[in-house]
């Protein structure tokens, strides 16, 4: 499922995203990830740095929802998809190098969570709110 161009543009250079998962008992969890980014037109990713509940939930249930909000670009969407963990290879190395280069005292990247997009939903305030975009 291809992300809309305006969402790709917002995510291209990284952006805060809100990641929602569900625990084994059905308990919802949401966490903000400052490392959200675009992998390609069908996939997003974020670095797993502090993702205790998010990681535990995704290991049991790979369904995920990601909220992306950027009012300056008129983007307010929810992306639903499937998550997988990338623990080595070019994507892992790139994200690890980027995080290390920030010199912000962050821990090493445990893994990169790749999100394969299955659908995109409108989160804007207005008549199209809650409608499927793609």
C-alpha cells in the first residue's frame, strides 16, 4: 500500500510519530517515537531505543497504528500496518549511525522497527475525519 505523497514528504527527513500497539491481554499502549522516518513509499520505520511495552506488544502481535501530525503540511493521518524487527543489515546500520551521530546521550539501537503500510486514515478535524485515504 503506497503512502500518499504529502505523508511521504513529511516523513522523508524524520518526524515524531505516535505508535499504538496492543498487549497480549488487550491493553492498549501508545508511545511517541522521535525517530519515525520514511523507508520507501510503502514502509515507515523507527529506532527501538526505549521501547519496552511497544517491543513486547509487537513481539506478540505485529499489528500497529502510527499517528502522524504536521499542521504546516496539512498532514493528520493514521497509518495501520504490520511491524517487523530489523536487527542487522544496511537499514539497521544506517539508523544506528544516525542515532550515534546525534551525540544526545541516547543508548545504542536495539533494532529498527519496520512498518509495512496496509492502510491510511484521515485524522483531520473536519468532514473527512475517520475516512480511509488509501
